[in-house]
């Protein structure tokens, strides 16, 4: 009689269950635990990298010391009443608020100024500025000045800010007894125009991917002549209350001595030139706050517009 080697049904069922459980366990490990393991190894490697950087840095690894440093920085930043945050806000307001009162008087708010400034207003204010400067012996040449009453740019408020900046800088020079130099115009049979040029506007961005600028700069170049004392007073006047027109570029040239005589000097040997010629670039700054949608530009740290008429 042949031996029956078949397992009992109960054993076979148990074996099948064991095999299924083994397959399920492998699948669970591969599908669920393996991603967790990979995540753990990545986190471990990242932690090790951060620790290595901290060891190389000047920062302490002691959590209590780091907490104390954090509290010190937080105190230094301050709140709404004092600290670096308040000081920074005050500096920005001073640097960009030169025309704030004028804007509020004529347009109420900066967003209204941006939206409502028109070509008609620009033409009227250009004509007034041209007439005002002619009364003070300053002649604007449109090919050098870069603007005239027919200038038309997409954003009218920027055109007005260029005019206001020009007048403010020229007023500072004239009020301190400096003369704006002039040069002959090509093909004008001796006619001369003042050395004043409106340079292209610059846009500054806080972050690389920002679509709109945070601050706009309006530079104006001019050449002035006068005494060193008057020029020093002029520089001081650029930073008086309610005015912020920093010099961003300067070239100073001493005039040749008269009659072949060398200029005098003081006890310390510093030469006293009676007359100097200075070519400077001064700028005003404007914080747009809310810009029209059409003003979106390519994201860059600093972007200059194309020259207008120069």
C-alpha cells in the first residue's frame, strides 16, 4: 500500500496563509516603509550637513545661547514704537517723501497721483518750469534736457516727478549763488543752452522675483560754477528739512588761476580756489506703493529706462 505524502488540508491552508502574509509584509515594507526609510536617510544627511555648517560658522551650538541671541536681535529690531524697524521706516519716509506734501495737496493720495496724472498737467507744468527758468537765465534745450512739452511717456506721474526734481535741484544751486553753465547748440548760430540733462529713471526691486519696483530714482545731471564755499552750502541744502537730493556722482574741476598767479592757501597748506566747476548728478526717490498693472516689468534688482530724447 503506497504512502500518502499529501499534507493535511489544515497544514496546506496554514502554509498558504503564511506565504500570503510574507508577500503582504514584503509589499508593505517596499511600498510604505521604504519611502519612510528614504525620507529618514535624507533628513539624517541634511541634519548632518547643517550641523557641519554650524560647526564651521561662528554661531554657538548651545540652544540657550542661540535663544539669548535671538532675543537680543528681536529687541534690537524693536516694535511699533522704537527700534530698527521704526528707524528704517523713518529713513525710507524721509528719503522718498520729498514730494509727499505736494502730491497730497494736488491729488490727495499717492495711488491717485499715479492714476490721475495726465499729459495735460505735464504740458502745463513743463511750460511753467520753462518760463520760470528762463526768468532766471536758464535755457532748456530739449535735445539735452531730454524732455519738452510734447514728451509723452506711458506713466505721466513719472514725467511730473522728473520736472519737480529738476526744479528742486536747480533752485538749490541758484539759491546758493551758483551758476548753471551753458554750452553752444549745434547749428544754432551762437545760441546756448544750460547744461541740464534729465537722465533715465532707475527702478529698484526688493527681491529678485518681484514684478513691480519698490523704489524709483529720478537722476538729473547739471554743471554748475561758483566758489567752494557756495558749493559746500549747496551740498548742505540738498539735505535740509523736507528735501532729500543726494549726489550720486560728482566731478569737480578747479578753474585755472587768473593772470598766471597760483591760488592762495591756508595755514594747513590747503589751496583755496575761488572758482570751481562741478558736474554732478543728483537724484530724488519715490515710493510708488501701488502701481498700475501695466507697469509690470521684468524682475531685476535695478532697471533703468531708455533715455528720453538724449
